[in-house]
C-alpha cells in the first residue's frame, strides 16, 4: 500500500474515532441503566410505575438520540458549531418528516 493510501485510511479512522469515542460513555451508561430497568421488570416490578418509566426513558435516551450525538461530534470535528450539528441531527428525528416517506431503513433518512 502506498504512503498516500495509508494516510487516507489513517485520516478516515482518525475522524471516525474522534466522532464516536466521546459517545461511548453515554452508550455504556445508558445500557447499564436500561439493563437495570429491564432486570427489575423481569423480577416483577410494575413497568407502569413512574420511577420505572423514568428509569427506562433515561436508559434508552442515548440510543434514541444517537444521531444527534453523532451529528454534534461530526460538526465539531470538521470545525463547525456543535449546536448546528445537533440541529442537523434533530432534523432526522423530527416527527414532521415521518409522513414524507423519510423512514429509516426504507430508503429514507439513513
């Protein structure tokens, strides 16, 4: 492999690591909280209790809005405003787009 090809791959991997590495703690924490919530449900705790609803919502928040986190970090990586990156990520989860055929996994957004 030539030196220029190595640099391209190195730059791509560096960009990916700078974008996704800051998200890892949120994903781990969210997974732990969601796991505790699901474990409590399996032990018979009523999922309709307010504190259980809050626990499950907190646990899945990082996974629900991961596209916003990725967009923020990507904007920061390219030198843009993280706030504008977050807005770009929010557009992909905006309910107003759901009626436009932009459905993830079906040829829509992502």
